C-alpha cells in the first residue's frame, strides 16, 4: 500500500495525495490488455477489474483520487459491485499508466474497451419467396431437416430440404416460463414467428429488456449514429437468432419468452463494456424474478429460469469472466458461438466467451452430419473449447424487415440458438431451483447428446451432436428427455398424455 498525505483545501474537502511512487520507473505495472485489431479499440475507454479482496476505497486511497467523483479525470464512470469492475474514460495517460496500473495491490487487470464483430456473414441470408412462406404456414407440425435431426433417436439417413413430422413435448410447451436473453443486434418483436402456436392464437413472447420501447436507446449499444442504438433490430441478425431459439415455426423452445438485449447495433459488433454490463443486469433481473416465485409453487406457470445466448468472440478479460461466473453461480446457463473461421478456436486471441469454463461453446454441422464448412476461411471453428455441435447450415429464420418473411442463414450463431432453446426446455420442466449452478443444466444437455455421429471433426474436438432428447435411446417413458430418473420425472408431472391429445386437436 502506498503512503498517503491528506490535506484540506479551501472548501474544506479532504483530498488524498499519493506519495511519489517508483512503480512506473521499475515498470511494476498491471498489464494493459489490448486487442490485436487496433481499429476495434474504443478510444480512451478502459475497464478496470479489482482484486477479489480489494475495495474501491482501497484503490482510491492508493491512487490518491476518487475517480467516481471526478468526471474530468474519469468520464462516464460505471461500477459493477457484483464483479468489482469499473469503466472509465481516461485521457490522462499518467493517471492510467502510473497510478491506476501502478496500484498492483488492488487492481487485477486493465483492458481497453473494444468492439468485436458478430460471427455470421448475415449478408448471405436471402429472403424466401412468398410461395415458400405460405407452404411453411400450412406445415404446422412438420419440421425441416435440422429439427428432424435434433429429435431423432439416432443418426438419420441423408435427406433433402423437405419437411417431415417432428416430435415435441407439450404441457408445458418447451421453454414455457423461461426467459432467453438474446444478446445481439436487437429483435423485430412484431414478426409473426413469435406468436405462439398454430394460427397464432397466443400473444407474441418477445419483450425488450427492462421494458424499454423499440425506439428507446439500448444502454448496452455503442454507435455514433444514435438511430442504430435503438432497441429494434437494425440489421437482422438478432431477429433471426431469436426465432431459431424460440419461435413456433423454427425453434425448439416455442414456449419461451425472448428478451431482447441489444449489444450490437451493426455488424461491426458488440463492445466489452456493453456485454459485461448486460450480463450483470440480466443476473440481477433473474434474481428478482426468482424471489417472486412462491414456495412451494402454486402452479406451473411461474417463472422457471433464465438462459443467455451470445453470438460473437472477443479477447480474454477478467471482468467478463467474472460476469459469466456470476451468471453461472446463479443457475443461468450460457450458450456462446465458437465462430466461423474454419480454424481451431483454441489458437485464437478472440476465443472468448466460448473458451470460458462457465459457458457451453457451440459449433455447427450440416444436413449430412458433417462439420459445416464452406471454404478454407469459412466454416465452423473447432477445438477443445467446443462442447457440442448443432445444425448451422441452411437454417430457416425470421426476416427482420418482413413480418411474415423468412431468411436462410448459416453459422454458429444459429447453432448456439438451438442450444439456448434446449437449455430453456430443461428449465421449463425442472425449474431453476433444481440446479445449484448452471453445470447441472449442462449435464442434462450432455446426457442427450448423440456421440460420434459427426464427420470431419478434427482430433481433439468433442464429437457430440445436440438433440432435444425426446426420442433418445436413454430416455425413460415418463420423462421429457434423458438424464432423469423415474422419480424425478414423476415429480415433474409434465402431462404428456394431455399434450398429445391437444396436438391432435390442433392438427
């Protein structure tokens, strides 16, 4: 700890002045983490993570200045007490390098804020013509190849693009009572893919985070054009991903509520600060929702849990890892995309959040059960960090500008959305109180893998394919998926027989 000398100024305010320090002279500084791509840096914006044992007061004392009260020295100050991280615009390099980074007793890491792109080449997605849209409307209980694969008992023979019957649980509908937080480019909430059930009989299930309006500015989005920071989708990626996670037409958790958390105003992507702030705020909302659930539950319609879906890769930073750990310890599972560079994600600087232990990292596969690849530089990433593969080629999803329109897209963002949907399905049947940490939800998903069925999976990468478990070989008749005991499934009381009867009436 540095020695200090307090003194009084004319207005009676007590200030703290640090004694001369030799840290800078000896280069005994906390490292400054910066991205390889210098163009992605947010100028003069820094993220400071304190040591676990440290308090802000210790840090202010050590540097001789309370930055939370000095907007000239530290512009747009924000502090996240849950993870001991603060954000600051610092233009004085001596303040940053000699004092903030020089406080090695209290500061764990310092990083430059930066913007990182989302994963998918979304411009490849094209609107479908109206005849296909109408055909899809009529095929209410049919599903495309990827839903067929994810609901199958084993590996299916090669099939074409046509639809075929697929199974799903009912009563509750998969995902019911669960919030899937889509951290993306915004969502067109009025797309009819988000109206529940055949003939769109139920109201749409997409809400903006914290009740914001579509024209309101997202607190987690950064763009010089303020119109791009509005909560509504400004380039399509978020609407498509959300529909894959939880729409009646395209998803595997059609009963879930989608929460629009806009962090990426354009394809230029999301920035560190916004992503970290968003995760911290999501956990707080989850805790508030959980506290409102009566014990014991009165009915099955109460809040069941939360899921986070993230598309994109960024560099390592302690503050982001702490935010993810905060979510994980509160029972919130996180699905994150592995990326689409057709390379080993373990070798990349920007391999996070995929590579963090608290996250389920997702790669993509095609209709032939092969790892999705398009060319040498585009395809699903692989590596030890990747936990599971899910369909990510020729995926039908909602079009953000056409409320009845669709697009065909590809990439690990879509695969990640399927995993998020399965996470929501598990929570909708078992409830958040069944799991101390998110690890229990990951174990349920792993129990429903099809192992060893994929091709072109490099050595050292787990060969695991996502299924909903409804036809899994290890599923008990009383259960919605594998990994549960008979007693657990009886306790869930999911009403399958009633659901099957309702299905017949809807067909």
